[in-house]
C-alpha cells in the first residue's frame, strides 16, 4: 500500500530542492545560521544545499523536514499551482495557515488523482462590485444550497456540497483566521480552529465567497474592496435580511433589544459583534444601540434567561463528512495505510479507532496492481 503515488511533478534537481529548503526556512522566519545551528552543521554547508551546489542526503533531508516542520514529500513533490500562487502573495501572518493549506491541498489533490476522492464541482458566480451585488451573491449561494431563509446550519457540509472542503484545525492564536485555494475541481479552506465559533463560521462563509467567484488570492489584502464586499456577502449569507427582520419582529413582545439581539446571535450561530452589526445594517437598531450592545459581551445569565445554549460548529479538529467517509472507504479497501488514514483525518480518529478492513474484490485487486498505479 503506497500512499505517496501522485501525478504531480516530482522535484528532481538540486536547485529545485534547495529552493524548497530556503522557502520553508524563510516561512518560519529563520536565518541560515539559525537553521544550520539547529542541524549541527556549518552555515556554509546549508547555503550550498539551498543554492543547489551540494547534494542533500536522505538522512539530511529527514532532519531538514523535522526542523522546518514540513512533511518529507513537501520537498520532493511540486505543490498544487493554486497553493503556490497564494503562498507567493501571502504575508508572514499567514505562514502557519499557508503551511497547513499546502499540506491539506496536496493530500486532496493526490486523493482525487488516485480516484479515492470525488469533489463536487465549484459553481461560478460573478465578483460583486457593490453592496447590493454582495447581497445578491449571498442570496444566490443560498438558492444554490436550497436554503433561501432561516439559519444556515452545518456550514461545513453546505460548503462541501458546493465543492469547498473546509478543515478546522487548531493553529494557535495570532495565526490568522482562514485561507483558501482552488484545488482540482473544487477548493480547500483551512479555518483556524483557535478562534471562537462565530468567527469560524464567518471566516468559512467569507472563504466560500472566494470559492464561488474563483478568486483565491486577493484575500491576502484585507483592505481590498473585494474583501469588504465578500465580508458583506458572508454576513448576509449567515443572516439574510428578510429572515432576520421577521425573527426580530417576532421577539419584540418578549424581550428588549439586547436579549433579542442575543437570541438571533444564538439562532444564527454568529458572533455577538456580527449579529449586532447586521441588525444595524438592516436598520433594526440605531448606531447608538449598536455601540451600547457591543460594549458589553453577553453574560451567562442572559443565555439562561433566554433558555438558549450556544451550539458550536467547526470545533477543531473537524474535517468534511463526505471527505472523511471517502478516506475511510479507501482505508477499508487497503488503498491507504493506517498511518496515512489517521493523517488525512487530522486527529478526528486515531489508529485504535479505525474500522476493520474489507477484503477487496477481484476487480479492485486488478485496479490496484494495474501498471502505472
């Protein structure tokens, strides 16, 4: 059972390998001297490795991979082109997210190439150029999902139905919120599971916007007009105006503005600030109301008074359900090793929890041993 078969081009020259080493080192903010010291070698030796004038032994490559926190095959197989483009336009803030995006994207690409993963095709919508177009984009996505109104729950599964595989992984605070890249027929989004649940959902809704308009790289410029409009689309995707207005009016006889806002935040599974901001966008509260509401975070007693509890989505680690099912299928058929299966599932299972294998059929055996596989 070989888990590293891929149609991606292999890195075969010393210069290419050296460039990968330098790239990984720079992504971690390390100097040549710092990396050389951690490896117990002279800086001049590392410099020759990076410029391609010295061969890197297998043992040295293993040590480099460990020191640079990259999987071994990252150094010897070319990355998906979309990931490379995103990485080159990125910033230091996104280094950990980018590294995770690359690893997951490479796995997804290989699974697709080996026939172990089917990804839904990505819909293609126009890039919004105004707030009204951003709202229209949110409505169009809703129609595509056949969920015109109400809370959009289980956003991860909804995204998967549109070809976006979203992975929530704990990356630590300060590592950024999310990144996206087109991969194969669909796309991959990495959500930083360290952020709070409402923020995770908003980040994924935002990356879904990039996915459906085919804009994978502009997200590194948080101040761009497209980014602002995709933020607006994300808010309206999670809290569509007509539904929110109706829900707001329905609560008017029972609660004051603060508890009504909190009830909607819980029902639509968005952050407190996002809920209050959308209420202001819809003209349901004033700017003064907005400032007063967001000044004080929701208190535990308020949830008790409402009789509502927060249901968190995208709790890390979280992988798409359809993706997980297909990975398990590949494992059962003997196409994936125990170790690789656990790696692909990102800690949602360990090796002791894997299901029993099923003996492959005669046709599957023939396919597995077919030349070129």
